[in-house]
């Protein structure tokens, strides 16, 4: 009897201790973000992504090229404050929120507090994540939405998933897909997971409808503006650029209308560079590059069909850049920062869109610069690349191995999300260190879930 009474007290004490440890870690992470807000005088703005997001937020119409409008809706909600610094501040809070969601989910699955806390370390302390939060970019919103969807799907054992949770997860994944189209297939992966775990059709159907209907509605809205039922108008251009690193038209033998898209002798060090290089064959065609999206897609499909192993080799080699001991600049003109840089980053004012957005969204938009003495403290901040590169690979292996073992199948869903978010951008366009970041929290979640048994 004494044992029966004492054990719950010990478990309760361990639970309280675990929450205290995570609380202390969260406070330190919040302090780091305050230091970042002080160490840079404004949010980081990138040409051309940040300004197209902001322009869409002002005019609320689907952008015709790369970006769906999901992130711009978030920026639209903050437009009355006319402050990109506020956008960065809220995104820093969202970054902390991602860690809280991960921690709560792992404690729900009975992981000890120390293990759940360790799983949140990359999100809380990796400079790449913190800098992403400080930028006007959509990636952090995708991470937050997908994490919330996983919380809804995994809060209970799969067979006990409620209809409300299924609908919430579907809506969250739909919003993630409308923020970045690379997240759209996550709906299918989640649906397959639910079916494999023998979830009732009464849960799967609401999940699919909640995820699919917003995407269909958006595609209809896009068609009203651009005459094409789609979420964006750049998928063909992106895949065409991917093929430019290996395409051989003597093997592809494209029809005459696609032959002008063959490599023309322009050699660049990364597939994504072909989208923008003035000398690439796509950009030598008359009109805007995205006006040739359908032709570019047809060429890319033909190239992959004719050279499948060359395509696979390029995808594997570029994906492997995520696991290097030291970060590799890709393309070479981009600096692969592992810490917080110091300096100033002026805006390319020759672009008219910058002045337009400044007049319509935030009159104080400017290039970012570091602020002393806070910038020197940030520059000395230690976070080894080892935890971002090689350890990321170890986490993926651990999560994948654990997901295959009976009793640990809950790890399969976040692991499949992590793998897809890692490989899909490379397969569709190119490798970018920023594109790797959304995969890391889910690799951590999968590896942590693989440590314990389902109940």
C-alpha cells in the first residue's frame, strides 16, 4: 500500500522537475531572441521573396509566380501596425511556441522532461532558426502550422483520434500548403498514416475534406486572376531549372516547341541559379519567364524520363549537403552562416517594388544592420555546426529505425514529414540550407518518439 501511494508522488515530482527544466531553457531562449531584436535594427528583408509577400499582403490577390498567399494573410493581419519589426517579434514568439508544442506532445507520450527538452534545443538555440524568425519569410509559419497539426494528430493514440482533432489537423496542413506549396503533399502522407493505423473513415474523411477544400478554393481564386487552376505558377520553371544541371538534349530529343529550353552553354554552380540567370535558355525566350511555365514543365518531365538516374544522382548529391561537417555555400555566392553575422545589408533600391512596398506597408523599411554592443555578443554565441549537420543525419536514422519497430510507430508520421520536407525542395528545384530547417524539428520529434513504446 505504501508503494502504491509513494510512486505517484515520485512521478508527480519528476513531472514538476521536468517542467521546471524546460521553463528555464525556454527563458534562456527568449533572452536570446530579445538579444537578436536588440542586435539588429530592423527585420531581415530579402529580395525578392520578402517584398512579394508584403506586396501581396497589401493587395490580397494570389501572386502569379512562386508564392501562394498564406504567409501574406499573416502579414495583412499585421498591416495596421505598419512595422516589419513587429512581424519579426511575433515570429520570435512563434518560434518559442513551436518548442512548447513539441515539448507538450512529447510529455503527452510519457517522455521524461530531460528528453523532451533536448528535442527542442535546435528550435530554441540554433542561430539559423532564430535568424529565420527575424526574417520576413514564410518558413517559420510553415513549421508552426505543421507542428500544430502533428500535435492534433498525435495527441491521442491514432485509433482514438477525435473528429474535431482530425478537422483541425486538416485545416492546419491546408494553411501550411497555402503558405508554401511544398507542404501540400503532407496532407497525403498524413492520410496514408491514418489509414495504415486503421483509423475510422469517420475521422479520415473529415480530415481529407478539411485539408482539401481550402486548397481547391484557393486554386479557384488563383484561376480567376491567372486563368489556371493551380496554387502557383512556378512549378514548371522550378523543375526545368532542376534539370539544367544534367539535361542532355541529344538523349531527350525534345519536340521543336521545347527545343529552345535545352541547355545553351550557360554553366552555373546551382540549379536554382538558372531561374534568374539572364543567359539561361528560359530567360532568352520572349516575355516573362513564368509565362513559359507549362512548356518548362513539359521539358523537365521529358528530361527526367530520359535521364532518370542522372536526375536521381543530382537530388542525392544535393540532399547530402545537409549533413556536411562544415556548411557548404550553395550556390557559392551565398554565405553559409553558422552564427549571427555583423555588418549591414542594404536593399537593392533599383527595384521599383521596394519603394512601392515601403509606401504601402511600412514607411520605415530599410536594409538591416547590426547594433553594438549586442551584435558582438551574438557574434560570440557558440552553436556548433555539428548539431545542425551530422547530428541531423543521426536523428533521421534514429527516427526512421524506430518508426519501423513495433510499438514505436507514432514516430513514422513526423519522420515521413521530415524526410519529405528535406528531399522535396531539392527534387523540385535545388538545395538551400534554409529549406532544410523545416525538417529538423520533425526529425527531433521522430527520434524522441522512437525512444519509447506506444501504449
